[in-house]
């Protein structure tokens, strides 16, 4: 390993951008002698160091595993193309940051799958590591390739390349996985296939594609997905931590030496969301709400600050406004951190009748921007998506923010939603104008408004999983309409790349036949597809043509509610019937109240539901 490090430092680092991202050794990073541990685990993030090191999940898993005396967890990120070219030209395999150990020499390589546009990066990293891409081609000498994160709930598109998907929360189940793996490694002489079977039978949140047989009807729709043997679950249930106060959280966060996307501490104050937005996969798969107490959050924030020196703390949750003790938490954090000029920030705020109170609670040092997500601009469409907000609450909150010194408001919208009309689209521009004008009422000049617009992508495990996606032509028409209506220089529009959304729409509800497309696209040069400078829709279109896979089959057809969907054998606990009922309510334009403060809608995700089945 030292030979690799010396070679890279002497021959490569001076010729690549931001060399500090490739050498490790950061504050609070952990280096163990591999000979002193029973299990070696490479934690792989298939995007840049700057993005991966900003991801709280990476920090949690890294700290969780390294607290174990029997495990060495080391990190690896997707190298930027200049570093990739250098590794290939010098025949250096992809290595870990902690010990410069080649990935192929680890026991386990675990990928974090956060976004469909990272799929080709997974293949690129495996290839750089000299690990066979397809699981069927791996031998006894190759590491076990696992994957977790949100996309483990829709694993089929990557099923050709991943040995085992780890579904759901990792804090409780991942240590159990390590224990099982260690026992198998130390006491049983099993083949690679036998090890996978043993692990899947021991832990009910593991999905191994090789252990399931998929058949199709003549029209291409899945006929069934069924286990190949007894003891393998027909439905894999995602793991879910029950008590966030007792759940592991890293207090010694790794502090990068180079600039990352978010140079700050992130404290997860609450997990889950029961607002019930019908487009939101995270809100449906991460139920129920689990709360960290104010005391626990304060202790974590203070310990992380003392161990890192970061000057900003972000309070994280899917819907931070729904944290029931937010006012008390902000008040007590102000007492602790204001004297040190530590900034307290939120990812975004939910629009409600309480929004007007939040600006005064945000005792932040820097008032950069206020982020709000109306998602839809009209009341009718908000009823369809179950976004129970009003313009009056939005305006009251923005008005108070302007009074408290904010000048920039960020608004997030989706277009192409089910039942959307031209009136719904045009109202986006009108709403942006009204928000900008509110500052003139308060301060005498127009406020700056950044409007981010993304095409709606139907997601699995949501009430809209059966809906066709809007066409590329319609998305471009919407884009032109909105752009043509904005003439105030204080209002800026950022439109998510339509072609990328189309591709995301294919994989978000894809089956395992798409693996051939991903492989072909990677062979054609696709990588870093989430980055504008590297995304090439024409290359992807070519890959679909060469593999004979019809894109429209996944995008534009209406799915029947009784259709066997490619993810029906993966469960978060939320029932399919609940999603069907919510779909009906969407087209009836009926709100479903938040069960966190009202009655139970019987979604199946928690013990309040009549149909709740506790995960083992």
C-alpha cells in the first residue's frame, strides 16, 4: 500500500486538480492496520469527494463501522476524469484513502446509491478497481459488492452488478451484517454463492438478485419475481430504526482538508415525514416520524462542534418545520453557539401558518437565503399532490424574512405533475413576481428570488408510481412558457436539464433488463451523468438503441394498479393499498392530513396502523 501512495505522490498528484481529495489523512479520519481486524470494508461513494464528504450518511456509516474493533472501514470516491486518466495510464488500481489499499483486496465494497444518475460511476469505479462488473463473473477472490441508500428500494436496474442490496436504515442492521459476515469468514468454508445465501437467510433486509427468478409476460410486463429456494424471503422488508435518541450518531466527523459542497456539521433532528406528499419517495419509505430530543440534539451539536471547529450547523430532516420542539431547540442552540459566531441553518422550511414565526427564530450569523418548496403554484394542483399550503402563509413568512434582513428567497417547483394545466405553469411566474414584490412593501426595493424548476419524475413506492411521465416535448414547452413570462432581473430561473429528468424517469421505475443499457452506456463513455459537463443524452439514446430496450415502455404508458411492478418485492412497510387509496384521493383533489398531528390513515408503516407488521 505504501508503494502505491509513494508512486501517486511522486508521479500523479502534481498533475491533477485538487490533489488533496486523493490522499486522506483528514482530521478525525481513522486508519487501522488491516492485520488487526477481521473485516475490511470499503465505503464507496460514486461521486466526487466534495459531494460524498458532504453526505451525512457516509459519515454515519464510516463512524459506525470504525467504532468496531473488528472492522476497518475506509473511504473511496469517484475520481474526477483527470485522476481517472492518470490511474489508468499508470496502471494503478482504485484505492482507499486511509491505507491506499486497492479495492479488490477488501472483504466488502459497499456503495451508497443516492441518485439514478450515478449508476455509470459505480461501473466505472469497479472497472478502475479491476473488479468484474457483472456479479456472475466474480470469483472467490473478489470482494462482496453491496449497495445501500434510497435506491436500494428500487434495486432492479443495478441487479446485474450488485451482489447484495442493503435495504433501509443501516445503524442497527449493518453491525449485524458485519457479525454474520465475520462468522461466515472465520468459521465456515463456503463458496461465494453460499456466503450470499447464508447472509440473506440471516438478515431479512438483504436482497440478493441472484437468488430471485424474474419472468415476463408477452407484453414485457413482469409476470412474477420469486425466490429460487426456500428460506429466501418473497418480500424484503427495509430496516428501520425505532428510537433516534438511542441510534448511533458520529461525534467525530471527518473534517476535509479541501473545500466540499457543505463545509458544516449536519445534525439529523428527525427522521421520516408524514406530510404525505404524493410525489415523494422519501416521505413514503421513511415512515414513521422518529424524533431526537432537544437534549440529545444539543449534545450532538456541541460535541461535533468541539471535535471539528466547523462554523455552521445544519439541522436536518425531511421536513424540519415539523420538528415539534423547534422553537426550544433554536433558542437553546442560540445560547450555546451565538457567542462563537456559529451559523445555524435549515435545508428548507415548510410553508404553514407558523412560517411567519421562523425568521425571528433563526438567530443566524449570516442571513444568506430562505428556502421554500411550494412545488405547485395553484391550490388545485397542491390538492392533487397533497401539499396543504396557502399563498397567504407563504407571503406572511417571506414578508417577515424580508423584515428580519433576508434578501434572497429560493423557491422550488415541479412541472409535469399529474393533471397539470397551462394555468398551473403560468402561475409559477406570477408567484415569483409576488414574492419579489413583497420586499418592496417592506424595504422599498424588489427582493431577489431564485426559482428552481424540476420536471416531475414518477417514483416507485409513491401514489404516483403508476402515472406516465410527461414527454420531453411538453417539458421544453413548459420551460419556454415560464422563461417568457419572467422579465424582472431580480428573478432568476434555473431549470433542471429535461433530458436528464427523462433518463431518471426510466431508471426510477426500471427493471433488471435495464442493466444491459447501463453497461452499454458506460462502455460508450457515459459517467458523471449528474454533471452537466459530462451528461450526454445522445450517448444514452444510442445505448438504448443498441440494446433494443424501448425507453417509452418505462416512461409514457399507464400502469394498471394490479400490475406486478419491478419493486413490489421490496417493502418499506407502507402498504400498496394505501398508495392506491392516495392515488384516488389525488384525482379527487382531496387532502390527506398529516398523521403526526391527526388520526392514522392506516398506511401500515407504524404500530398505529391496523395492518402494521413489525420488521424482524
